[in-house]
């Protein structure tokens, strides 16, 4: 895809993110297996929280740093609630 198309997609996504009401908090109640908590944590980390992002995506590149910080908190929170923080850390060290 051309740089111009990627830039346009990024601009559209930035516009959507800045629309009225998009910054309002909403409560989500999820019940997922610990297996899926580990997978979701890894996806968040690999896609957003590391400098060596596993995949290249123009939408993720356009996210403001506040959104990335919020995902860092979500990442930590889901591991903590599933009681997998230490396990996940040890798993990554393998």
C-alpha cells in the first residue's frame, strides 16, 4: 500500500478517535479463560508495548501515547486479575 493511502487511513482513524464521546470511559465485563488472558496480554505487548512491534499497522502507529499508556494499564490489570502476572513474566523469560 502506498504511503499516501496509509497516511489517509491514519488521518481517518485519528478523526474517529477524536470524535465527541470517544474518550468517555465505558465498563466492560469479560469472562475469558486464563489461556486467553495470556494470549491477549501477549497480543497487547507485541502489538503496542514493545519497540519491536510484531506487526506493522498504520492505525496502531497513529495512536496517541495516552492510548498506549492505557493499554499498558489494561495489560497489567488483566494479568493481575487472572493471577498470572508472575507466571507471564517467567514464561517470557524462557
